């Protein structure tokens, strides 16, 4: 994770995400950097707009939440309708008991 964080930090600072830059950030934390992981991450991020990728990920993450909210709202509306129907039935039953 420290490699990803270093890439995010470099990108937010407006710096280019390079192997040397990632190594320096990781080593500044007191950790030793793993050459293979640094190379793999930098290669994977080549040509990727990190800010755009974060925006797309946040949209994708928000989509399931909004699709789950719709069924909950429908259930609430159905419950309200059922409660209203029950109240109406109870009121009719109460009136009919008055008139025997």
C-alpha cells in the first residue's frame, strides 16, 4: 500500500510518478523499497491519469449504493400503503361493531 500512497502523494503534488520518486517517498518513511514492486507499479500506472481514475472509481462505488436505495424506498412506500389499508379496514370494522 505504501507504493500506492506514494504514487498518490506524488500525483497530488504535481510530480511525475517515476521509480526514483516512489523509492524516495517510501524510503522517507523509514521503509525499504522493493525494486520489483516499484517497477511493477510504475509500469502499471504508465499512461494512467490518476485523478481521472479516482473520479471514475468514486462514480462506480456510488452507483451500487443508489441502486440499493431504490428498493428500500419502494419497500417503505409499500409498507405505508399496507398500513393505510389496515387502518381503513380497522376503521370499517370498528364502525360495523357500533352498528352491530
